[in-house]
């Protein structure tokens, strides 16, 4: 089951079935997912000891309902076909990643796949076309095939896997360290080639978190300002990072439209995938997109699903090991904290980019969260003192959290529009 889930991850990111002549048109990805799902059904290792296992299927139902209440009954089956595989992939991968070794293997696969896409981008930038046959964008930004055809999606992947590459560099010997640091450098260069402002900000956030943990808030803040200044010098698009820029204004205007969609359809939204039926541009914000398309019901579920992942990793980092158990116990716990911090950094990189992109339903996001959930379930088995997150005990907290975040979005949009 684990090998099948890793194969699914590779096929999802590298996507040879989209450009290799012998695989184009062959349903390789669905077949692998079905086999992995069958293995999951027969497995005795299945567990549902995390709230995400309930939230995600219910969110799928809300996606289906959002289409029905907006007048398209057939849309329910369409959403089931589109988002259902993501739910299955999440269940399988989260169940598999229940040990340190498997989590590290999953991170290794994530990084190696991202490196392949970065190498493709380097070839594109050098020759004008990559081995997939996809040329570089007209604006000089690299792109890939399938779900990574947008340079912003490439940048999101690079930013999310960068902390994993740094983590892996600390585990091997001299040559292993050189290899993974080279991979990290390549991911940074790939991010530069995407010229994605969201991805560059994500890298800055990831670096800031790392420095904050090692050197403190003041050092992180100072270096963050320096890093932002350097990015503005290196990237022409970062130089235009203000609300008066046409692209930036279009995003703020899309956020404004999305909030008005929510106000006119507050319960189940305007329907999954229907944002552009009401606005020329997509939301350019994963939070606004879910709020507009699935309403308050869907937004609460999605916010809880995402936030639990952050809370789980923070719970690991805040936990105090039992020093009376001996130095081996403490050393083992430090290893757990290293993995938790890496996954937390990856989540921060991912959702910094997602804040500026409409990637609410992208499968890569759910695969990363699956690794987070699987890891936390595994670490709780090894260290039972960690808190158990139960939806039955904390579901009510997500209502004020959702209301508060929506209010913040209204204030931010109002401020940005007034500054134009």
C-alpha cells in the first residue's frame, strides 16, 4: 500500500502519463489509486484517529451540495468524480505515513519529484522548451504539464518542499549533505525561474521561521527585510508588489467579488468551480475561493481541516519529553521535533503561496497534509502524552474562528481598496 501511494505521488507530480507517447491516454493514475485504495481496504492498519478523516469526506459532500442548491444536480456527480480521488489519496497516504522512516521516505519522494520539475524548468530557461515539449511562457516564466502548467503552482511546490530538502541534508553523510543542499539550491533557483511573487514570499516566510527558531524574532525580522529587498532587486514582478499594480489590483478586486458572492450565497456558496461565472478572474486566494464557492458551511470544514495540521505540528514542538525516561528518550524526541518543524515549515510555505492563489482543491495540498496527519498519528503512538485532537470536543471552536477570519478578510480588502 505504501509503495502504491508513493507511486501515485510520483505520477501526480512528475506526470509522465501527460507527455510520454506510450502513456498518453492510458489511465495510469486512476489505476494506481484504485489499487492503493483496495490495499487500504484490506489493510488492518486503517485508523481514523484524526479529525481530518471525518472532515474531508463531509467537505466533499458539501462540494456536491453546493452544486445542487445552485441548480445543477449533475454537478454533484461531477464534484464526486473530481474531488473524490483526492479524498481517497488522502486516506491512503495518511494511513501509510505512521512511522518516522515512512515520513522521511515520503519527504524524499516529494523533494526528488520537485527537483525533476526544477530541472525541467532549467532546461526550459536554457533552450526555450523542456523535455515534455512544453515551451517557456511568453513572459519568460517556466511551466510544466498538467496541474503544474501555471508557474505559480511550480513555485508553490518548490516552496513547500524546500524545508524537506534542508532537513534531509542533515541526515546523511558528507555526500548526502552535498546532494540535498544542491537539491535545495536547485529548488531556490526554480522558484526564481517561476518569477512567482507568492512563491518568493513563501520562501521568505520559510526562511524567517527557520531563523526565528534558531536566532530569535529580531534577527529573523531584520534578515526578512533584507531578504525582501533582495527579492525586489532580483525579480521584476516583486518590484511591482503594491496594490496599484494591475495584477495586484485585479487580485484585490477578485477578493472583493468573492466576499460579495459569500454575502449573496452565505450557506453553501455559489457552487464549487463557479467563481468565474460571477467574476472574470478567479479568486487568487484559496480561502476566499472556498468561502465564495461553498459558503460558510464549506469554509468552516476547510478551515478546520487545514488548521488541524498546523495545530498537530505545534503540539509536537510544544510537548515536553519525560527527562526521567533517560537521555535516549530525549534524543528520540528531538528527532520527532525535527520532523515536526520541517512539516510545519512546509505547511507555512504552502499556505503562504495558497493565500495568493486559488488552490483550494489542488491534490498536492492534500497529499502534504496527509503526511502531516499520518505522522502525528504515528508520533502519538510512540509518545502517548501528546494530545488527541477530537472533533467531538473542539468542533464548536471553528465557528468563531471562521467568523473571525472572515471579518479579517473583509477588513483587509476594505483597507486595500481604500489605498488604491
